[in-house]
C-alpha cells in the first residue's frame, strides 16, 4: 500500500443474531394450517393477521 491509502473496515451486518420465536408454530385462525416462520413474532399468518392502523400524528389519511 502507498502512504496515501486509507485503511478501511470490513462491511458487515449486525453482530447480533436475528430474534427467533420457535419453529413449528401454526396460525391461530381456525381451519388455517399455515406454519409460521420462526422469525414471525405474530400469532397469525399474513392472510389472517388483524388489520393494524398506523399512528399518524398530525397527518390526515385520505
């Protein structure tokens, strides 16, 4: 390396592992047998997740 080069640091992700919530869990909707991802914190699959309205302070929706 020349004297003018600047040493860099390696580009990487987080040192902390992703949160996991157990494997083999099934959607709680009656009749649905969708197996949830171990990284999905919820109790329902995407199709049965209750609708959540985001909090929009001072903004009008529509």
